[in-house]
C-alpha cells in the first residue's frame, strides 16, 4: 500500500466541469506538492503547500493537515487540462525526500 | 532558456552497456535530484544532491552512480545496463529544504534491449 493515495485513478470530464482530485497520506508531513504531467511527458510543479489554500488561475489546491488530506480543484475545465496530476509529500523529518502518489489521469472532453 | 535541461531525451542501448545522462540547471538552485518513472508512471526518488554533497541515496543498485561536478550539474552514470532499467529518468532542482517548488527536466526515455 502506497503511503500516498490518490483518487480517482482515472477521471473523464466534459469541458466546463468542476474537477476535484484527492490526495491522502498516512503520517505527518511538512510539505505537499501537486504536479502536472502532460501527455508529452514533461512535469510541471503546480503548487507547494503546507497549510491552507492556494490559487493560480483556474486551479485551487487545499490541504487539511489534521485530516491528512489535500484536494486539487480545476474550475471551468478545458481539454488542455488533460494530463496526469500527481500528489507528492515530504514527510516530517525526511529531508528533501518526496513520496509520490500514483497519479490521476484526467481527460477533459470537448 | 531552459531552466533544467537533460540530455539525451531518448537513449536506446543494449544490455550490458554503460551509459550516462546529463543534467544542468541555470536557476541557481542548491539541490538537484534524479527520479525514476516506471512503466506505470510511478515516480520514485533515486538521488538528491545539495551543493555537490549526496543527501539522499535510495535503495538504488550501485550500478547507478550520480556525479555532481558543481551545484549546477548532476549527471547519472549507469553501468552494466539491465532490461529492468528501462524507464524515464527525470532530473529536477529546487532551493534547499525540499519544501520548495521543484523544476523538472524534460526526462530521458531509456530503453534497454
């Protein structure tokens, strides 16, 4: 069982829909990252957060430290949002080491 | 200007060969990483260097040897390549601390035949 669980594994949405991807982890963390991997393979860091909420354009990331849970929301989804979204955490005391979730494959259909 | 550049993008080679992947970052970051992405797209850390010093060395076969000539470069040398080494290898960098945003290279698709 992976220490970082993502759900759903696969998600298909219609253009314009509101999308939520979830990430749960097992023990205390010092940071959580959301990454996006495009079909071409490149990986882009979307957010790094340790508490609260961050917003960038149509993307919103939230984290609940007590519940050991984070969500990535995409508002007004678009086909160009189609990608794999990966959650990664740095556990407390684990300098520089990230543990990755298995990713969520999102397909947004026009 | 590419922030984190790694070469080559594709590497096809025979079992038993030795190969290297190069990585350079121009962001002035202190920390560089090598990650391996398997066929199921699962990412796992291999190595992390901070200012040329090895910080993380996961349970990677000693056929894999990272080398950091300076803090802007982290190369990965692989000896005696095996079929199971086939994967995509990503270089990345960040400021020291691990809680900073990561910047990834475009990946090297290694295929061992």
